[in-house]
C-alpha cells in the first residue's frame, strides 16, 4: 500500500513539474492591468451597441472609452486598446475610409490581433452598408471553435505527457508488489 501511494505521489509530482509553468490561464472577471479583453467579448460588445442603434464608429468609441475608464489602469499607455479603438472611431467620424481609419494602429501594436479581428469582421458592414450582426456571430463562433480545437489538442498532448511518468512510477511498483511476491510464492511451494 505504501509503495502505491509513493508511486502515485511521484507520478503526480512529475506531472506537476513537467506541466507547470506552461501557460497561464486567465480566469473570467475584470481584466487586470495589461490584459486584453478576449476578441469574442469585444465583438459581442459591438453587437450589443449596434442592436441598440449605435453606429459602428459610436460603438467603437464607447467600447474604447469604457476600456480606458475601467478603473484598472491609472495612466493608460500610448498603446492601450481603448485608445486605439477611440482613434479608429474618430478617424471614421472625420470621414476617413475604412482602411485609412484602421491605419492609425501601428503594425507593432500589441493589440494588433484583436484590432485586426474587429476590423475584418466589421469591414463588409461598413463598406456595403449591411448589418454586422450576422458577421459578428459567425466570427465569434469561428473564434470559439478555434479555441476549443486548441484546447482539445493541448489536452491530447497532456494525456501523453502524464502517461509516461505514471507508467515509469507504477511499473516498478507493480513488479515489486505483484510480480516478485508471486514468483517467490511459486518458488517456495
């Protein structure tokens, strides 16, 4: 019994040390300083604003201002997501075309992925005058599907990584507790 507990503890510790520190998991709730809200959340906020009658620039401006006034950062930096969204909204309100308005986002911005997803999702609506709601729902579903696939692939890799240390710990325990006593009992009989 003690050998099994020791083997299980060793396997657990090996798995913890092997997996530990791989990737931080963000818990739901308010974003902490320096974190970016997930893209599906940003798109859903745009959808809510559009459903309530806001234009796309007004929706972007309100979301950007909300990100700036969330109470998390005392002094936002020049590359804050809220500042970028407000800048895009202001450019659109001044009459800039869609691509030039999004040109206010520098290529090395740390929020480039989020802003590109928003831009690509809303572009057909802005250029052709159609409702963005169906496109937003489709983009959110696609992002969720991609994240779910990534999680499933990580889980599959994790199961293989956990199996090896467990096998290395349980095999000697099985031999010491199960096989050797059986051989000794047959040899002594």
